């Protein structure tokens, strides 16, 4: 099979905002407790933060982390998690049916984020919460001193403001499973009022309004239109959430799921632009795809009701999952003009690229495409045309066997091609006319491949699925050529 990749450095999609490589930590399962925080564990520092996990997060280069939820946030009152730990109250956590000890809270997370070199995306409770509660929270976080809550923060040992600039106005408020679920009108009005109040306190904050919890929601599209009709002026981003499954164990259909993400983004952009036109607004609504990942391996596992941080939603990812994650990253880059934030959900233990035990931490298969995109997918996304045969699956038609995108980083004098070969039987011979980059050289061709699509990484065998180098790729006289191995993730780096 053959493919041609066509690019022109003058035809661009948009500039990459590094916040598309964000992630998510929720008080769910072992994401916080035994994930990022485990006092007494051999790598833990004086605050109980696991250094082995911080090291892997720094390796990924995660620029922003959404916290504290997720479904958790809609019944969470942030004041339960501040002040002396011995005085904090244990609470029922009804989203995941466990007990929340509140040993780890807002101040701990901000301190952890600083050590992990990442920014905080703070979610406010708009389920059981109120406007005043949100105002108290931003007072605590962003006011220097002289008010009750800013002085309380200082009393709790944080003299300088946390200065959090990105705020999520609730979580999945369209979902009947959400505590405090609302209609689109009810939520839109509340988001408008809370957003206006938050910006009155700090005009520099960026606000994310809740879009649909997935494109399959019955209220999808009508929800977005009504919510934006109410809060378009206050919101800076509209959120998208979607998880991708292979419950039927149909690999060709599963690997086509990025087409679902692509259409979801296009649909939401259309709705945003409709509301923009309706309101005669000069502002273009940006998108925050702040929950996305593969999630199906752990479905159906019973929860250990009313226990503390049990094992929940701990998907063990295989090679097949890494391929789709690679295609999903390529899809986000294809929409770099509008998708300016995104969060791989989640970061540690819970449907995550990083897993831990009491002894150590290791990288799951999906760690590697995310690492490569975060490390090398920066700069300007070029409009990338791929001429390649297509296939039909159970759900999709005309699925390209090859997903690819090129990103040009002029500051680093680097150009990068990302590619996923979805052909399960054979490699794809590719060529690309890159005479516009003739003064560049081939730096490397990174390849993630395993003959067994069910192969996983474990604590006992943490590098079973790991990247290698493809040394057969050629870049000569501005012509790039080579072969993408069957069912592989690829990164081709050109340096000036």
C-alpha cells in the first residue's frame, strides 16, 4: 500500500496552544491518594507528593491540569479541604460512592502543581454550589490580602495568591448522573452569573462553559446553542467530553473512532459560530476538549462502596489503544485553530498514562504518543493532505488507512510529521515533497509498534511496549520517503 503526504508551509491550520496537552486529576479511585499523593511511600517528599510520579509528569510536559473534577466537583465544597488536616471532615462522595477524607485539598494541589511544573485549571461546583461559594473560592485563590478568604489562605501558610487563571464553570451539567443536573437554560443562566462575578473579581481569568458530555447525548447541539445563548459574553471556551470504546473488540472500527472526534469538533464549531452570528459578536468561541481518552476496559467493575480511595477505573492500556490515542492527538492538532485546550482524562491510575504501586510507577502504552505530541507537536500546524486508500468499518465509511499531520516549529527550526498506520496487515510506503525544507535534515524517525495489539506494559514488564527507531526512512534532496510499519505510531523529525 502506498500513500502521499502533501504539505505547503504557506497553508496553515493554526498555532498550537500548548494547553491542548493538558490532563486531569479528579478525586476518584487512586488518582490523588496513592497516585500523586502518598505520604510514607519511598519516593514521597515532605508533603507526601510522589516524586516518581512527578518525574513522569514532567517527562510528559503537561502544561495544565484540571482539578478537582469531574463528577466529584458537583458535590464538593472546597472549604472542606483547607486548614489543619486533623480538623478536616470526612464526607460522603456520592459521585463515586466512596468516602472523601479531605486530607488532600486545594492548597495541596496548588503546591503539587508547582512542583510538577504545571498550571491549575480549577473547576467550581455548580451542582450543589452557589455563586457566593465560587466568589469565596476565587477570593481565597487570587486576592493578595485584606479580605476574609485571602487572609485565611495566608493563615493556612500560603502568603502569595495562587493566581489561578483558568476556571471551569461546573462539570457535565447536561448529564442526569450529575449532582445538581440542570436544563440548558438553567445552567446557562447560572454560568453567566458566576462567570460575570468571577471576572468582576479578576478580569484576567479565562472561563470554560460546559458543553455536552458527549456527542451522543440526546440534548447535544440544542444544549450548546441554549447555553451559549445565555453565557456567550462571559465564557472564553466551550467544553467537549468524549471517551472512545472497543467493547465489541472490532479493531478496524475502533481505530476509526477519531473520525467521531473530528465530526464532534466540527459540529460544535458550527454551533459556536451560529451563536456568534446571532449575537453579532466579534468574539470567536474557543474549544476546550477537557475530557478525552480511551475508556472501556474497566467498565462494569463494581465499586467498593463507602471505602477510601479504592481501585476504580484502572484501565490497562494495550498497543491498540495507543494507536487510537495517537490518531486522537492528530485530530486535535487538525483543529488547532479552535481547540486551544484539552485534557487527557486522567493522569495517574484512573484511565491514565501513568500507573503506580507502593513500589514504583510506570508508563502505560498511551504514554508514548502523548509524550511525542507534547514534546514535538508545537508551533504551526500545516494543512496536511493524505492520499491513501480507505476502508469501511461497521460504523464508519471511507476511513483513511493513514492519519497524519505536520507541525512546523520555526523557533526550534524543526518540522515534525505524526502518522498512524491503521492497516493491520501491511506497511504503508509513503512519500512527501518537502523541498520547502530542503535545508533541513532527518533527525530521527520514532516508531511505536508491537506485533501483538493486545500487548500491555505492567509493573513486572514496564517496557514491553516501548518506542524504537525506524532507520530506513530517507530524506534526500527535499524528498521524504519510507515505510510506516503496520499498526504503528510514527514521529518523523526534521531539523534545520
